[in-house]
C-alpha cells in the first residue's frame, strides 16, 4: 500500500499503528525513506498520522471515562487506579513510544484525565523524536 499511495499510505499506516492495531509505523517510515520519499515529507506525514491517532486515543479514553466513571469509582481497584493516575499518570506518558504498552497508555491518559496539553506535548514530542531518530541513524 505504501509504495502505491506514497505520503497518504504512510499517513494511514502511521495513524493505524498508533491505535491498538498491530501495525509498525517504523517499518513503513523506513520503507518510505528507502523508497525515495523526501525525509522531511516522510517525517512530517508519519508524525502527523501518529500524533493525530494518539489524540483520538485520548479522546476515546475520555469518552470511556464519561460512560464508566460511576463503575470506576464504586470499585476498590478503580479508586486505587484513579489515585495512582493522579499521582503518577503524567510520568507514564514517557512510556508511550514503546511497543505493546504505549498505545494503551494513550487511551488510559484520556480515561484518567491527564492534562491534554501536557499529554500532547510529551507524547507528540516522543512520537516525532522516534521518527527523527530512525531517520538520523539510517543516514
């Protein structure tokens, strides 16, 4: 899909990879670079798709909290999770670039109402930085 659709394909793959679907945006990004895509275009497109998706994940988590808040507050483990997230939630954002844990953490950030601007700054910077590092080390 990527070779045939270029920047649009990279955007879609980067977006889907930031959801809980098992895609690798890094492989698509590297493929785009080796396929001759301008590195700045590839970096911009992949970053935009990935950051937009984590914003959607945050929104999904926010929505889930709206609909399940009463259940969360009724259970002992739910209250523990709320307390833990208030105390350490923003620190968990530093784990979001890692496979398997990162994307669910972006949903959890919405559930536990981590400050959106802090979320966007930290997670967005880490996502863009990950692509930049890949590009840098491939030169």
